């Protein structure tokens, strides 16, 4: 396809997308004037029933907790698929390519080194806070897990591949991702074995406004955080090993 034809196809696609975006926002209610029946019902009842002041997290891990289980395994299957493809690509390389030394990507800027020492701990602590207080304030296992993974990825940006590689060993990431998804499932199956409904809140509503709010919901929240953190780091590691540093096998 010629350059002019590609530009023409892109222009039509962009125009259609722009029209859809405009149509989707024309009839939106004014900011702060949400009038959805489902959302209003949850706002009235979720805090009293579940003792969670973050209604969104109550929906994710309680009212629609089974949907979140499906999302967990969609993420798990996606990461496994990408990982298998990338590892197959690495395994198919010739011996010279596999054994080639990794390039020296050590950052030589003092400012970047200082930032690399200060930023990751602060981001990691913020990620833990988002997960821990996900049932009290905006946050949760998904958001906090992405931030936790991002805080470790900053190590690669500031110090290079080798420190990041030693900080995030692939076997541990594989194990953590599987355990996070399995823990969510086992919490639901355990409730079934005890004679309750799947994902039943077996610890009661807990204390509102504290880390104990939501009862057993924080357990699901932390299981999700572990799975999301490990999944993101696993993707980072596999892409870096395949495209940034193709000869990482001797580092294992």
C-alpha cells in the first residue's frame, strides 16, 4: 500500500473515531450530576452494608467480585501468552546472539542517579498506601499494583538493566503472578467449602474508615495487587530481555 493510500485510510478512520467521541460526550450530564440508577443505589447502600467508604472498590471486590475474578484471569492469560511468545523468540535465536554481551546501559548522569535512589522508594510506598487504603480512599489493588510495578521499573530507567534484572528475578515473578490469581480463586472456593456463597465476606463488614473495613475484602484486594504487580513486572522484564538487552541469558 502506498503512503498516500495509508494516509487516506488513516484520515477516514480518524474522522470516524472523532465523530464517535463527539457523539459520546454531547449528552453527558454536567459534572457532579450523575443520575445512574445503579450507581445511586450503591451510593446509598454500600457504605452501610460493607463499611467501605470507597464504593468503587466495594463494587469491584464484593457486589461484582465474580467479574473481577474473570478480569484477573484475562490479565493472567494475556501475560502468559505474551511471555511464551517472547521466550520462544529468545529460544529460537542462534548461539552467538544468545551469548552476546549486554550493552553497557549504565546511566552516567549524577542527577539521574540521585533521582533513581529517591523516586523508587517513594513510589513504592505510595503504591502500598493505595493498596492498603483501597477500601477507604480512592485506590485499590489494580491501581496500586501498577504503581508498585512502575516504581521498580524506574530502577531500569535510572540505573540500567542489570540492577533491574537482579531486583526482579523472573522465577519469582512467575510464582507471584500465579499465586495472586490463585489466592483470589481460593478465597472464593474456601467460602463455598464452608457452606457459604462464592466470595462470601467471612470476616463481616469490619470497622469503617480503617484498614479493617470491608472484612475479608482487603484479602481479595491484596491478592489482586500481587497479581497485577507481578504481571506488569513480568511484561517489563520479558520485553527488556527481548528487545533492549537480547543477550540476558548469561545473567540468569
